[in-house]
């Protein structure tokens, strides 16, 4: 049975447009014209226990609104959402005891007291039994490697240390579901990689279900096996990362430099989708690897040209996601009524 179930979920926001100038402002006081924005439109999905799912979308796509409905912060306009059999907006206290939340730009930690004291306060907030708290805390301190700064005030911690503190704070009460909002934002490459490894370890050791919202495609590639992409409140993709790459990542590029002038007529024997851009002795070939064999192009390059340099560029996940959004035939503009 899925740990999270979403069926035909929608969230609408009503707003009115303020009239321009003094006359418009006075008119708005007595005769307001309301409009409706569909932040989320009729979405459905389910998530199994232990999954790490990337929930992707551009700013304003509806992903934050979805997460707020899953956590119980806001009430849906229509549809159904259940987390562990509970309706989050109705069973807020019980739901809160089963979930953890980490926001990359907002901390749950108390700024002026030592990190350990924030954890101790959380023990009382969630009514964690002392023996369970000590066991869990020690495990997380070791997993998150926090021994060196556990007694430092939060305001003195680096961003990477604070992020580890936030992860620990969110996991102390042993939540079944963890929501991560941009967990590696602003971190350097080394700390990012450490945080990703820690998230994977938490998932493997505790079978924690994780929903990750991020703009960093490195997070998705390293952590997620499944992606749900949302655009203008509508889900446009729900499937594995591998299938996403297969469906939208077939375009590859070969860039080479020859010692002499390049004659692009040499590539006429290749049938299929191919684009060639030439500048003097450099050439860029973009092709669909699902219809054209890479080896065929490289064979022609090696036989016909005296090569100085060659580079093969495969589609990265960021370009694949962009292509997914570009190919979305659904009306992307929010409906206004």
C-alpha cells in the first residue's frame, strides 16, 4: 500500500486586481473583480514506502503548493491527499509526528544556543522517550558526523554544518516521510556531495520515504530513481530517471577540430536527424543517437579528417528536463477566470 496517495488534487487561489490610480482604488473598494489562479490542477500520484522521489518544477509551477498540502499547511480546494492513511489538513498534529521537513533557506534551529540544545528542545516538543532520544541522537550524530560542532551555537556554524543540524532535527522523532526543499542550495561541491551521501544513508538505514524538491540536477541524478515533474500546476512527467533520459535524452553532440578545412559533404551518407555547424577547422555535430550510431559518425571523422581534438557530449539531466518542459503541449499559462 502506498505511503502517500494523491488523487485529483487541486488548489485555487482567489485574488482581485487593484484598480489603477485614485479612481481605480476607490472603485475597487466597492466593486471588486475577483479572479482565480489554479496553483495545482487535478494531479494524481502515489509514492511507496522507502522511495526517493524528485519533485521538479520551475518557480511558480506548483511544487511548493503541493508540498504544503502534503504537510497539512494548506487545505486543498478539490481532491484527496493521504499520508500514511491520514488527511494532513485534518490530522495535523498526528501527521506532524510522522513527517520531517528541511527547508534549504529556513532553519528550524535556535540561533543563539548550542546545537545540542535545539535537539533537546525537540525531544520535548515531540514527546520522545528519553532512551529512544539518546539512541536516535547518537546514531544521527555519527551518521551526520556532527561530533566536532554539536556544542557550538548555531549562528557560528557553516552552512554545511547547519544543514546537517537541520537534517538531524527533522529526523530525531524518526519520521516515516521526509520532505527536503532545496537541501543543497548554496553549498560548495564537497559539502553537496557529503549531504547527498547522508541522505542516501538515511534512506537505506531507516527506509525513510523522501520527497526532494530541487533545481540542482546533481541532487536528482545522485539520489532519485523516480521523477515527478510539474508545470503550471499540471504533472507533465511521472516515471523513472532512466526512462526520462531514454525518452528525452537521445540527442548527443560531437565537437571536433581538424588540421585542415572541414568539408561537411563528407557526412551526407548518414541518414537520420543530424545538424552540422562548421566554423573554419572546427565542427559541431548534433545528432539523435536513437536513429544514428555514434560509431558511424566517428568512423567518418577518423577516415576523412586529420583530427587535432575531439569531444563527445552526452545530454545531461538539466538539458533533458529543459527539453521535457519545451515539449510540454499542455497550456502552460495559469488559467484565469
